[in-house]
C-alpha cells in the first residue's frame, strides 16, 4: 500500500508501485478489492474537496487582508519632529 493524490486517482490512471516496481492500473470496474477501495476513497475525497471549496467561496471574508509589509504596523496618534 502507498499513498497518492485523490485528484490523480481516476479511471485509467496507472502508477508504478514504489516497492515492487509493478505497474498498477486503476479502473472503476476492477475486480481487485484494494483497487475498488482506493477508487471509492478517492472519489469521496474529491467530493469533499469540491464541497469545501464551494463552501469557502460562499462564505464572505470578514476583513480585507493586509500586505506583509503592512502587517503588524500601527498608526501613531501624532508624529514628533
């Protein structure tokens, strides 16, 4: 078993196993239970990422972000020369 990104793991994807160097082909109609589980988990993860992205776009931002050069600076009451 090894890890790969859910975005890559779609029908028709192939990857070489890092330990035994056998090329694995991932297909939705595979009979192998580990391949089926990997495809199901990747599909679920992609769905959750889409929903999280949509929820993030729908939520309003509380305040405009400040630039890095301005962050941490405060305005003084008066300037003495």
